[in-house]
């Protein structure tokens, strides 16, 4: 299993890291919400162990950002046995909850169960019209013959973010946070430039067009029945 642990208590994080690596797991560690969110969005994990109370941004915020683009199973850890916290986490998309202190063997069993469930639920391919995105090989194809689209790592990440939310309008702020893990600065045109480059590779050589600009709101990836050239 490949696991991300987001835990600010160094003693707990080290304990989990040691125990899970001894079980043969590959483990990444983050000690605050900002780093945890970056790793969760940029990499693929079988399960994420996410503490609720974190510096930077809390676990609930990390979970909400993750759920906009991924279905990675998440087990949340909390030192507070509050029903309201557990309900909030489950509503935000958590798959399981453990109250500190907990048994390592119980955590391991829950992680294994969530990893098995996640492998059956997480799609490995996305399709929109004649666009085919392979999430495992990180490649994209369009057209009847399956023409390979040559994308950079960031362009592929941008395409996946849009494809996983196909039909939904994503603002520049949302795209900047999800793809570049940064707060959107109205004085920068990084999002517009990236969209322009992606559109030139995704839509210019093919028809119909899939990437659309919604003026004043953002961008959407969708197949339209009555497409109009923008």
C-alpha cells in the first residue's frame, strides 16, 4: 500500500511511519495541512490518514479540496470524541474515523479494508466524447484512431482536474489551488496561459471542441451537442 500520513504530532507521525513501513507500506509524511493537501492532490495514494487538527489548514479543508478531484479513501484521526466532528468529516467525504489513542493493529486493518475498497471504486480511465485519459500511464488520446496528445505534467494535471469535474465550471481560483497548490493572484495570468496551451493541444487539431470558457466565471470541460466556436 502507498499511504499518506498527515499528522502534526511528530511522535504519532513517526510511530505510524515506522509501523507501516515495517508492514511493507510506502509512506509519505506531511506535518501540516498545506503540505498534506499538496501531496494528496499531486500524488496517488491507496489510503490517506488525515488528522483533523492541523496547522496551516485543518483536516476538513484538506478533505474538501481532495474530494473535488479524487476519491482516495481517507481515514480521519481526532483526539476529540465529538459526534459533531465525526458527522462533519463523514459529510465532507471521509471514509472512516479513529479516536486517539488507537490500536495500531486496528488502524492497519482499517487501512487494508479501505485500500481494497478504493481499488474497486477509483476509476483508472476518464472519457469525454472521443477524449480518453489513462490515469495510470498519465497519457491522453483523442480521435477515432486514438491520437496521443503530447502534454506536460502540469497540462495533464490540469486536464484531469477539469475532466474529473466535467460539466462543472471551475474558477481561476479553484484551478490555481488544485493544479498549482497556490492562492490565485489576480495579477498573474498563469491559469489563462495554461488553459490556452492545453486548448491548443486538446481542441485545435480535433472536433468537436471540449474546453470552453465561461466569461466571468471560469472554464468547463464538456461535450456539447450544439457546439459554438468560441
